């Protein structure tokens, strides 16, 4: 069997990072004072992030330090070492920074479900989606998770946006399952279980050793198995 190429890493779950070259508009991406995209200090340094990634890291840090409401786009851009115009080229507003990658996650979940074997059960197809999406989440997500969790817990607006993200991910899985011929109600339940498994697995993974080599997929699939067993006990 030919191994499927690993999806690109997503941060707070979307593909992040620039190479300092021109973007789709032909504009040159921001560089630091030395002409290179700077790497983060400390443990984050190993990722050598680009502008988009630096904006996410800067936002999470500022939200943790001074609160979401007190943080401005200008402050985020300054901390990231980019201009405000670069910020708005990547994000419509500061709220969207913390759900960056929602579309990518939804796509990966749906692709994994669509590519599951033809005789897979709905939850087996969901497991394939979780494995596909989880493989695209890497060390930076684990590094940021505690600060991100604290920022969301402290802001009603971010909690609302996070809830909408969960709805969107469940809808993506439900739609993919319906496309496989799964009845609507069954697909909806399986999609909700998939989101719950992803969130539970992510929390357990992110609270573990951030330098460990274990991947998120192991945690999300284990969470799905637990939920499958729990649902079976409801009869």
C-alpha cells in the first residue's frame, strides 16, 4: 500500500508560515530587520515561523498577558514584526486568529471520511477523518494550547467563536457521511461524536509532555473508541 503524503501542518490549525516571497497579490511578505523571517525565541525557535504563524503566536501571547478585549490589531502586528496591512491580508479581525485553520480542518476531516473504505461503518469513516486531520496538527499547536485555552476561557466572544467552530466541523463530517449514503440522523450523531472525540483527544494530547513525539491521532482515535463504548451502554 502506498503511504498517503502527510498533510501540511496546521497551526491553531491551518497551514501557517511564509517564506518571505511574494504572496498571491504580488506583494512582498514581511521580514524582520535583518531581512529574514525571524524564528521565535525559546522552545518555539525550532519552527522558524513566517508572518501568518507569527501573528497567531503574538495574538495568543498578548491575549494571555493583557486579555482579549485590551489587545489591538496594531499591537498584534507590532509583536509579530509585521504591518497592519499584512495582518489584514491574513485575517479579517483579531477574533479569527484563534480559529485559523477551521476550513483546513473541515476539509481534512471530510477528505478522510470520503476516502474511508466502502464497507466502513459511519464511526469507522469518522475515525479515518480524525486520523487525517490529526496528522496535520504539530508541535506548535501543542506549545500554544495552554495559552489558547486560557484566552478562550477569559473571553465570552472567543467562547462563542469556538462554539461556532465546533458546529462547522460537525457539519463538515455530517455532510461527508451523507455523501457516503449514511442517513441524515445517523450522520449527524456520528459527526457530533467526531467533534467531541477530536476536542477530548486534543485536550489530553496538549496537556501532555510538549516535547514528546506522540501524535494527536492516537488520542483522538482513543477518545472516539471511548465514546463508541459509552454510546453502546445507553441501550
